[in-house]
C-alpha cells in the first residue's frame, strides 16, 4: 500500500519525519511514537505504519 502523501511534513530534532493529514483537529502534528492513531491520520516513522490499526494489532 502506497504511503499517504503529507500536506504538512515536519521534522523532529533527530531527523524523523512526521506526516499527518488535515482533520477537524487542525494541523497539529502527532508525536512520532504514537501508535493509537485517530482515524484520518498517518504517521511515518523509521518503521512505516501503512494502516495504523491493523499494523498495531499485527505487531502486538
């Protein structure tokens, strides 16, 4: 599954890239380590999360 293209990429101090899609919450970025994601968000870390709920359940 192709990654979701970010509208607002932001870089952490250590170089990680956080990507998120705009929702009613606004443009507030999520922490890169957050795994319980609200619907409509995509967070990319060194280990790419393509489908957050499914990927989280699969790794648990």
